[in-house]
C-alpha cells in the first residue's frame, strides 16, 4: 500500500447533507437570518427548560424588571398610542360624519384600536425602549466579559439575567396593550362627544355591540407573541455581541430592526388566522 505523496493529489470531497448543500447555495444574508432564527429558538428552549425544571427563584427578579419597565415605558406607550389614536379618531369621525354615521365610530374603533393601533404602537414603543436597553446591557456585559465571570462563579446568567427580563417584557406587553386599548377608546370618545356631536351612550353601545371574545383573544395572542419575540431576540443579540462598543451598537440596531419587522409579520398572521377562524369578526354590528 502506497501513501499519497503529492500535495496536488486529489482527495474525495466531504459529502454534505442536503440541508448543508442548500445552506451553502443560499445568499449570506439568508444564511444569517436562518442562523439567528435557529439560535433564538435554541435560547428560548433553554429558558423554557430552566423555568419549568426549577420554577422558583426568578420571580422576584421578574417583578423588579416589570416595575422598572413600567417606570420607563408607560410614557412612551401612552404618547404613542394616545397620539396616533387621536389622529385616526378625528379622521375617522370626520369621514363617518360625511356619511351620516358619526355614531358608528365606536364600532370602527373596536377594529382600529383593539385589533390594530394599540398592539402595533405598544410593540413599537416596547421594542424601542426596553428591547434596546436589554440588548445594550447584555451586550456590554458580554464585551466586558462579565458573563464569563458569572460562569466561573457558578451563576447561571441565563436564569439570573435573561429569563426575568424576557418574562417581564412578555407580561408587560400584554398589560401595556390593555392600557393602550382603554386609552384608545377613551381618546376616540373625546373625539366623538366633546369634539363631535355623538352621545356617549351611542358610542359605548356600539363598542360593546362590536366587541367579541375572539377579538380580545386575538389581541392577547398577538401581544404575547410580540412581547416574547422582542425579549428573545433582544437577549440573543445581546448575548452574542462582539467587536467592542461598535459591536454592541450593531447588535442593538439589529434587534430593533428584527423586532419592528416581526411586529408586522405577527400582526398579519394573527389577524388572518383569527378572521379565518371567526368570520363574525368582520361583521359591522
């Protein structure tokens, strides 16, 4: 048996699985997105595993994170939802008044505020305020090697730093959406009654006539999905930041862009699914 001696002698290429060949054929941008999705899914699985296996010990930190988020986010959420709702409410009331149906603003705002404006604006505010803060904090800890120091000390950084923040963002996203929905209905009430000539009884009667359980269930599912996505993506980008301060800034930018895009996608998917399962949500009662 002779050994190959020539450096130019051909060797058989390593055979890749079909998935590996497909990934090599895709553009680098697509590969990065697929990689981010896979790593974020793995991070979520690890958080669910540690939360279920040891369901005690992180609730105090979660409560503190929720309070911190309330202090920093209530004003941006209020301004975003209130300002956008007031603008849309006035436009909608003027249009409905031209059609002789100004008292139908309550029906319209069940669709506009609870289904669309409040979840969308709340998600944007939470992603822009708390998502960026979470990514920047975890990224700075990664750059300063604080996370490695915690591992040396035997502290689970995922359980101590990441899990409480993701839970806080998910829960507070739902609570902020409730606040935004109530605020939107109240702002539209001002537009219909104080600035218009519709009676409060007619406005509220149309709201309660159009509001359904699937409507509330859909906005709950939507905000849970948006909050969980923001938390997981912000955590993943922060934990994998590299390249010094510039790398942290890049991670923050990527987390915000992905969160904003996900809000659109989750909003569309949940709306399409709920309208397909419950066609009565399309009825103007």
